[in-house]
């Protein structure tokens, strides 16, 4: 247990930040899963509507990842790697459709 007032405050702040970081990471994972599901639907049946869905999901995921990096929840390289992996999932599908 913390002995000083400042140590108590730091413990409270650390817990608050931990919960915020956990929520951010969870939402990033959720958006990535939604995007990957949209990609599988698009791969099975490539229609303009499913392509639009994939693009919107990708945009949402990129935005959340960028915000997580900006706030310090994710390391910049971790965010870049996540975005790269998302882009790689779609790349072979768009090349065959063109």
C-alpha cells in the first residue's frame, strides 16, 4: 500500500490510465475484427456494396489505431504494423478485381 499522499495519487492515476488504455486496445481489436469479417464477405462475393463496407471499416480501424498511437496507448511501430497487416489482407483481393 502506498504510504504518501503523492504515491496514493500516482496509484489512482495509474489505475485510471490502465482502464483507459484497456478500453482503447479493446476497441482497436474489435474494429480490426469487423474489418476482417468485411474482407471475408467481400472475398466471397465482390460487390460494390461490400467493397464500400470494407473501405469504411478500414477507415474506422485506421482512425482508431492512429488515435491510440497519438494518445500513447500503442507504440508507433505497433500501430504501423497493425495498419500494414490490415492493408495486406485487402491487397490480393483488389488486384484480382482490377
